[in-house]
């Protein structure tokens, strides 16, 4: 009997201690009240769209969904209709159950930006992919900062050397310019981007690989960029197997990192590969939450998102840094009238077109000079270079417009002096446009080579003598292109 009483007494004392501890916790919470969080519950999951009710969270806020075994799935609010809240996951959705708790978690965690970013490879959430240490310290970044007042931007007045002879001489890029690289698949755009990253005079290069194949990430960092290129570059990679929301975040994060370095007074080169994958990610999200499709299946929100991303690049206030941005645009089926390509062409400051015909002929880089234009070239180059570039394009276009005459044997020398001159110069022009992958040509060298292209011909006795000298240049250019 006494043993039973003793055991009950011990049990009673244990319960008393437990209750006292719980009361102490409640008193502590009352002294420092925490904000109430209204949890919702998951009611529907179709594809990548999550529907929740009872969840009070603003568009763009982060939510945590409790899955099986206390596994937490992160999602972001992308829309709402009545009492329903639409979310898109940023992580794997496996383990979710019906009526799972949806807990608002506030704004997404901000990346801490600083010099330690250089040489790193990150995902769309700012987490390291290269196996390096976590990023600590620095300035927090926002994925959607307020827009820049256009009247506070410095005008584009200085050229930017990208190390590519054809671009430096004929399509000169200005600091703060936003340019499109229009290309189909397999025409050498990634190689051209890598060359520009290694050879540019910019202080920092930020590369956004959005929606590309996963294997291309390592190939780009190891083979195309190399150790020298990575030493002053930051790569944000969100491959095609990531959720569409994470692909959007990847493009916005790369732009935010470029803005950080610009605000430090540095010259930044932003390479985004590709703007089309960014638009496709937004299309997936918009269609999933019920937005009606418009042009070729693209909802209207896609064409609103594009300028919001592109307009963040450019010059800062006078005396500050700049972001020179190059966005690749995939022309599906080599169709230049693709809706994304058409929209991008209207909001960019020029475009460089890569030709599949030139690539198939072994001409690298496969830049179609006739279809390409830099809208700020006249603001960053002198009259002499502009005149030489116009003459170059006129001769090149004349030759290509009359190629059918050569193929059928209808060309007779002496019938058209302009065509005769274009025929004489064509080998030299073609050699000028070709460049090996390991060959760097500075802005000054490009301008000098453009002037020498016509001066040498005049000193040698005109186009007829130039034709003989050009044959050697063509052979040299062919060997250089083969190396590419």
C-alpha cells in the first residue's frame, strides 16, 4: 500500500513540474507576444499548381506546406480567386497530402551580396551549387527592387570592348546597352557568350543560365568560361528540370547581382541565356493559374514581364557603374517572327543575329551582319569608323544579293562596277568576320583592322590587287574558323 502511494506521489510530482514548465512558457509568450499566423490548408494540387484556402498571404510571399513526416515544401503565392490562394512550388512536391497545413512564412530569404560572390555558381534561391562554403555577410538583395527613374540614368557614351572583332568594329556595343542575341539551336551562341565573358573589359560578368540543359552548366563553367573567366564572374544556374518559378527567380537573381555590382561603381556585363526560357517559365505559371493564352499560347503577362526584367539593366546615375546586358533569344524553328523574339526586338537596344547557314558552312562566329544592328553605335564611335562600317556592309550585302548569278554562271566582269568591287573584296570581308575561339581582338585592334581592310587594297592598286591578297587572308580565316 505504501509503495503504491509513493509511486502515485512521484507521478503527481512529475505532472506538477510539467505543468509549471508549461505555465512558465505561456507567461513568457504573454510578456512578449508573437504575431498570429493564420494557417490555411491545401485543397487541390493539379500539375504544378497548388490551391489553398484560409491562407492570408500576399502575392510574392513565401509559404511552407507541411508534408508527410513533417517534410516542409516551399511555395510562393502567385495569385488568388475569392477564398482560393494559388501557389507554385520552388522545391520538390513529393510528400504532400490533402488538407496539409499551409503556413505563411513572409518574404523569400534574401541573398547576401558581396565580393565573395565572384567565382561562385548559385541556384535561383542563391544557394551554392559548386560545393563551396555558404555565403555569409554582405548586403541583402531583393529579387524585385523598385524601378530606376529613367531621368537619373547616365546616357550611353562609351564603348565596351567585348573582344570580338566583328562586334567591336561593325556592331559596337556601348556601356549600358541592352542587346539581343537571336539564334536557333546549335549555331554557336554559347561559345560566343563564353568568348565575350573571357575577353570583355568589363570588371564583373554575371551569367544567368535559365532553363538550359543541366549538363551545359558544368561545360559552360569549366570549358567555355575556364578558370580565368570564372575568377571575375558569377553564374546563376536554373536548369530546365527546375520548377518554372525557380527559373524566373534565377533570371531575376542574376539581374539583382548585376545591379549590386553596378551600384559599387563597376562595369558589369550581364549575359542571360535565355530570355525565351524566362518567357516560357512565365507562360507555364500563367496558364496553370487560369490566364487565357494569346499569341501562340503566350498569355499577356509574359509580354509584361519581359520589359520589367530588361529595363533593370543599363547605366546607373552619372559617375556610377553600368550594366551592359546581352540576352539570348531562341528563334523557334529559326523563325525571326517568333512572338518572344518580336517583343524582345522592340524593347532592346539592338540585336545580333546568328545564321544557321553560316554555321553550317563553318563560318564562326556565325554573325549575320546584314540582319544585325546596334542602335547606339553612332553614339559611341567616330565618323570614320561609321563610314567604314557602312561601306563594309554595303559590299557584303551586294555580294550576297547577287550570289545566284555566280551559281548559274551569269556573272560577267565589267558589267557592274559596284558588283565587281564587292566580288574583289568579298574574301577579305569574310576573313574579317571569322575569329577563332582562342583569339582575342581588342576594340582598338578591331578598328585598326577595319581601316586597314580598305587602305591595304588601295595601296596595292585597288580591288583587283586586293583579290589576290585576300585569298591568303581567307585561308588564314578558314584555319581560324576550323579551330573554333
